[in-house]
């Protein structure tokens, strides 16, 4: 019996060592942290003749996994190829000047090592602010099949523009305070990307955010931090705040109501009685993606929810067309 417990203790000890080594490997980044914030310039053919009316789009692209995003199902390469074709075809038609992405993959294993940012930038977006928020070698989600957990995860938020990006800052927002250590180590960082884009010799501030989806307290704290950032720019610059806020327009208690109440801030493609829904793309029942702008410096022309993108993502993009005052 004594020998049995000694063997059992040794087995448990070795198991714990193996787990610790696996966890260190799984949570180890593949890049240096200073590579998480990149300002990139390309030389793709581009056209910016728009008669002083500009277009900006926000799109949680869901790494082009469509309605399989966050579902424990196999994701064949054909799915990603089809969705990339849909997205590039529709963006050619929309011809936006600036696009802000959330959940975009930069050659990640889960999306078959395609740099989604670069494939879309080839449409003529030569100025890119890249913000990595997920850099892992193992991600235990979706929970099945386990074979999907392995492989380089490189994902984040991007702002791509036909106009020069003068400055760029990547700001990491508050994390979920009571998350267990293993989840925290393998979970994405929620970001605010702040760029200054030169249009008509003016510096236009564009802030791209993706707020916490599952923890309300964290989402509220992140929103308040983002609002503070927005307020720090809005009186001096034409300022646009956009992205996936994970806050429902019809929920009167949702933190997004605080944004709706600001009289000097506009809300593109939105009305209180019938907010255009952006989630999910198969059966849109919620509005959680927004484009806000400063009324004193930006003239709103029009906007719409771009339903023609279909189910390339589980979100639907939003567009705003505007002039600078």
C-alpha cells in the first residue's frame, strides 16, 4: 500500500509538471510586445477622388468564419475563401476611404494562415494601423474539437486607410478582474486604437474599439475609459469613435445609452425607434456596432448597415458618409 501511494504521488507530481510546462508553452507569445503596434505603408494602386465626401466603415469581421464564429464546429478552408471573396467584392463596391476592423486575423492557423488585413488592403488601402490583441500558440476555444486549439493565433484590430495615418497608439483596456489565471493568460486583450488620419490637410482622429463581450462590469469600465479618450480629442479634432461595443441599443440600462445622450455627438445609420441591427448576421436582432462622430466638425451625409455582406461574419458592417466642416 505504501508503495502504491508513493507511485501515485510520483504520477501526480509528474502530471503537474507536465501541465505546468504545457501551460507555459501554450501561453507564451510568438512575438515581441513592441510588434503588437504597427504602422504599415503599402504601395497598392488606389483612387481617392470622392468630391470631398468620405466614407468610413466599421466591421467586426469575425476572422471571416461567418456564423461558425464561437461555435464548436469544423471550419474548412473553403468557408474562409468564400467569405474573403464576398468581403473583397463588396468592399470594391462600397469603396470606403477608411475601414476599421475587429477580430481580423494576420495569418493565423485557425484561418489557414491567410493575412486577411493584407488581402483587403490590396483594394487600395496603403496606410494601415495594426493592433495585435491575440498572440498565442494554443487557444482552448471552441471547446471541440481539440485539434482546433493548436496553432499560431495572431489576431487583432486594424484601421486601413486610403489617406495617410500620421499617428497611431494602441491602448490596452481593462481586463476582467476576477477571471481565473488560465483564462486570463489565454484571453484576448481588448483594445482602443487611436489614429490621426490626414484628410484635406486636417488631422481626423479615428478611434477603433472592441469592448468586453461577457463581463458587464468590465465592459462598463472599458466604455468609460474610451469615452474619456474620445472627450480628450473631440473639441480639438474632427473625431470618430467606432467599433464593436458589445452594448445593446435597445437595453435602456446598457452603458451605450450614455453615448446616445451626448447632444454634440452623432450616431451614424441609427435611429432610436428602429436601430439597424448588426448582430447576428443570420438573424439580426441586436445593434452593438456603432459609428459616433463630432457634430461640430463633421457633417453627416448618410449612413447604412451594409446587409449585402451577408454571413461572411457573424456581424454586419456599418458605413458612414461624411464631410469635414
